[in-house]
C-alpha cells in the first residue's frame, strides 16, 4: 500500500513557484473483517481498478475486524458526514446485525451500490475420504455433531446460513450441526487444509485459486446454475432444493450532502466502467450485479426481512 505524503505536495509546488491545486480528499475503503476475506479481496480489487484506470488515485484500504463486521459498522456510523469514506459489506453484515451484541444497524448508513454476486461452494481437501456430495450427506446424517464444518463468517453470515440451509434440506437439524467460525476465507482455508474441519463452506471467489490448483475439491455449489470452471453439481442437481447467493456492496456514513453522495456514486460508476474491474470480475468468477442508491437501499431492507425469516425458520436468534 502506498504511503501518504500529503504534507510534501504543497511544499513541492511552492519550490517551483506555483500553487498546489486543490485535491480531492483521500478516499478510504474500510474492510470490516480480516485480510484475505471476501470483503478484503473485493475492496482491494475496487481500489486497484480505480487507481490503474485513473478514476481515483491513492485509494486507501484498511481493515477494522471484529464482531462479524459490526465493529466496522459502528465506526462507519460514527463518521457522520464523512464523504471520503466507504465500507465494503455484504450479506454477512446483514446477518451480524441480529447475532452480534452491538446495537447499530444498516438503517443508519448511506447505501451506495451493490457490486457483485457469487455462489457458495462446499469444499474438501484433494485427498479427503468424502469423494462426492452424496458421501458428505451420508456421513453428515450419521454423525452431525462429529463432522465439523468450517465457514468464514460468523452466525448469520453467508457461510453459516448456507451451511444451515444445506443441513436442513438434507434432513439434519441445524441445532445439531458442528459449525466452526473463522474470520474470513484465509483463516478457513488453513483449517480445511489442516483437516481441522471435515469440509468447508465459503464463497467461490475466496477459494478460487486453491480450487484451480487442485488443493481443494468442490463437492457442490449453491447457485441456480453451475459455476464457471467448476466441475461440481449445484445443490439442486445433487438432490437438495437450495439456491443461495452471496453478494457484496458499498455503503457510506450517514449525513452525506447531495454533492458528497454524487461524488461517491461517480466513483462507483468509474469502478464498473473500468477494464481492470471487469477482468477481475471474470477472474474471480463473480457476477456483475449493479444496484445503486435508493434501489440498493430497498434491496438491503428486503435482505434484512429475509434474514429475520430465515433465522427464525432455522431456530436461530434474530
């Protein structure tokens, strides 16, 4: 990451006899969980696209993990009126509002844009004894409390919800599932490779490199259709009536003025028009899923209502 040198720019301009032009404030992107997570990968991809294609230079990405993203959300709400800050978020943060002991919600933020969608994948190591999804379901039904499953999200997050929905569809009581929480896909990957969990559930983009290299085998995907470049059935093809998609987007602090909101919307438009971003979307096997402003705000409300319903159906706190 580039180091900021804001103090030297005016001095350099003065030495050549000119005045320093007024610059936009440095745009900061907060990641409310650990490096290597899906949020982190997406935020750094956004920053790279902005910089490489000249939309916005020197975008600063920083991590503020904790409580399933709620520490970051609390900080964002505190930054009332700050038009130079956005936070990368997604379905996991919608769920964390209901499961983490921090009393702040997404109702307080300024919705900017949804960016992408992607399916979850059910993965094992290359040499795992579970060779097919049918093998996994058989072993899981026989000993749901003994077969540990790992996810890169906290309760209410996409990996956790996908796991519980799969279990319920397979006839396994969600309350009996031995789900182990990890702070993002990077930490989950280590747990899967070291066999601390029997299988993992995570977003495709977070584990794509290890899937392509053959370190991980995909037993099933959660989308409505097969994932590009992944030789594995969907859950429906495997006999379970489950379709589940994760998504990610950007929100900003409350209290922004019209000019600040317009500036951030322009930045997001620049991201989506960037050739660097479009190549990254294809490379990560993401699906471009744009929603902006009021439409994204309405989507967040619908997602929250759906989250409350699903948590209630699963017998989890909401």
